[in-house]
C-alpha cells in the first residue's frame, strides 16, 4: 500500500501576485511603491520504514527464545521487524514583500546632476510544515524487556494508554491491517511553524565629483540599516526528540540588526592617447556593524587598461566580511540519522596502514563488527564561539575583441582565500578524518565522536557549525562569444563559458592537513556550457 500511494512527482501549487506604481514628484523625482505576494503549497506522499528491535523477553517476541536455543546462545533473541508504511509531508509558505521609495535627480545646487534614492522595505514570511512520524517513546514502551507495554517509558507523548503490539503476527507484520488504536498509538502527525521578518531602510547618492581630461570622476555613497528576525518552532515531539529514525530539532529563534555605510569612486586616468585608449581606476569601501557580532571594514580596488580598443586588461583585489547568520548562530540542536560508517569495522580486511594503526591503538580487533543502530549526527548553532568569515579575492583578466564576427574572448584568473568559513564538516568527514589522519592531526576530529561503552559502536557524532581554518579556490574562467548575420533577416550566435579549477582546498584547523578536493566528486576540475542562438526576423 505504501508504494502504491506514493507520488512519482510530488504535486505543488503556487500563486504569485505583483503590483507596482509610481507618481512623479516635480520634474525630476518619483515616488514609487511595489508589492509581491507568493503562496506555495506542496504535498509529498511517500513511504517510511519501521524497524524496531523487540526484546527477546517481550511477550510479543514469539520467536526470541527459539532463536537463542537454535543458535546455541550466539543470538540474543532480539528480533527486528521490518515494516513499510505510507508517509505524508506537507509545506505551506506565504511570503509578502513591499518597498516604498523616492528617487530622482537634483536639478541644481551643489549636488546638481546627482541621482538619489531612499527606500524602505518590509518582508514577511510564514511557513507551516508537517509530517507523519512514529512515536519513539511509545516504541520503546512496546519493545522492551519483560512486558508487552511499559507505560513508564512513555515520557514525552503522554497521556497514552499502553497497548500491546502483536509485532510478528501476519495481520500486523505482513497484511498491515492495523487497528485504529494501533495506528494512533504508534503513528502521529504534527506541524511546525516558521516566521521570518525583515525590515530595511536604505539610501544612496551617485554623481560626478569633477572632470579630468579623460572624463568625469564619479562617486557613489550610501547607507543601509536592516533588521532580521527568525523564529522556527517544530512540533512538540520533534522539539523533544521523540521521532523514531527521523531528524528532530528544537526551536531556533534570534534576531539581528546590521548597519552599513559604503562608498565608491571611479577615476578615468587616461583616454585616447598612444597605448592608452582607456585607463580607469575604481576604489570602494564598506563598513559593516552587526549587533550580534561586531564590525569590520572591507575594500576593493580595480583597474582596467585598454592599450587599443581591441585589447583590455583588468585586475582587482578586494576583501570581504560575513558575520554568522541568525540561523548559524541560533540553530537549536538537531538530530539526524546516518547509515553506520566505521573505519575500524573489520579493518583487518584491507584498511590502510594509518587506519590499522589507529584502530589497534584504540584496542579494536581486526574483525571488529559491532551491533549498531546507525549513527546519530548532532548539528547546532555556534552562538558564543563562531567567528566572522573574512576573505580576499584576486582577479586578473584579459579581453580580446578582434573586430570581426562579433568575436570576444575573455580569460580571467581568480584566487579566493576564505578564513574562518562557517560550515559543518559532515558526519562521514569527521569519522573518516579521525582514523585516516595520524598524531595530533586527528585529535580535533576524534573528540567529536562518541562510542557505546559496551558495544563500542559509534553512536553519536557532533557536527555543529564551526569555523574552518581556511578554504582556497584558484582557477581560470574563460568565455568565447561570436555572432554574424546569415542574411538580411537571420543571424546566428555562439557562446562558450567555462571554468578550469586549479585548486579547491580546505583546512579544518591549525593541526589538520590541507585537503585538496579538486577533481573529487562534487568538485570537478572542468565545468562549462555552450549555447547557440538562431534569430530570424520576418519583415
């Protein structure tokens, strides 16, 4: 039934509405307003699995003692029922955004010919999400030792009357002809709610400062004030980690206010002189202050030189700053489940020398194969210890325009270095690094792993947001464009764009080695796309 009712394509409905209006104020200004409303609803019907282990001494485990006897005591008698049930998930999102502003040009005075704009913006988003789930505490109550149902274990989803579940009967396991009482006892449906509000007030001035022989020196100055507020509240059982084999999360709530001022100046240094058809310099700066974090200043310097109209060289160098977002700072603990992955599991069957040495040092036998229920990954926010990301970006480029067939060739080299990037390292990445590295390099990874003290299986991995020491990306972007007429009414054009990555490395912390990801899955060395256009106009 679960497979039969599943959607091959999940249906969704979307409604969008947009309106804008403007009113002239005097001869050179305009008051404007616009508004956008969007509504989206989606439903997904699929399936999910129920696979609890029923204790050998539970009265509804009718084969447990026989398993122990037949195996000569090698089996503990616990039985894992495998059941597939219909799953339903729904999402509803309402979004509204409106901007009111005034823009125009000064006609006279000190700011003559300067453009200005001042605007206020509001954005409101409301989301509701729901899904079916199995009650974890009730499953624990009906699969435990000695009794068919232990009411004392139902600690989250109270009140609930204890119910004996006939796990291994044909009616329940194979036919899945569950009674209403059984269904409502084991399965539930609940919703969570998200609200996100943003208010912004922005303004800018742009215009000429003075004139040089090569042209006008122009500038832009401006400010922005923005307030963001986030509140995500999952359902009661999700907040209390009462889902079986599903991700759970607590309430994530926080707010932040950002204040910025910025400026940019463009200077035409030379024009229409030998070897200097054009030479321009641009410099910009920005000061940003986050209420939640602190402040920083960034800048960018760029230059463009055309010795002749057919050739242009360009270069830029800049810095950037990004404070952790509300979500990254305030994310409540979330639990996710992963398939079991353990480098020490049967490491005697061909593991690397480093893995063998690390597993032996921790006392694991070469045939170590623990009973496990998968790995629980814990993610969460980093308020109080996350730092802001900072980066530098170097770009060197060449553009060639031969002057025939609309041909233009552009090649740019980029080198981006990011420090303290906010990210998660991934459950598998943490486990793998703990055992594939040696010495002090592995300590920070291994400290995030928890093992069962009895079975020694990995049970939990701490995958919270953290600051990666450094990430670097280097490569070459290239683009070729050309087009020409095929006749008076027809033209054809071609465009090829791509990137050849030279480096994509990441370093977790000062003790960890640099991991080069270039060429690995998800990080191709070469990417690109090609496009051809045929245009025909009938007179």
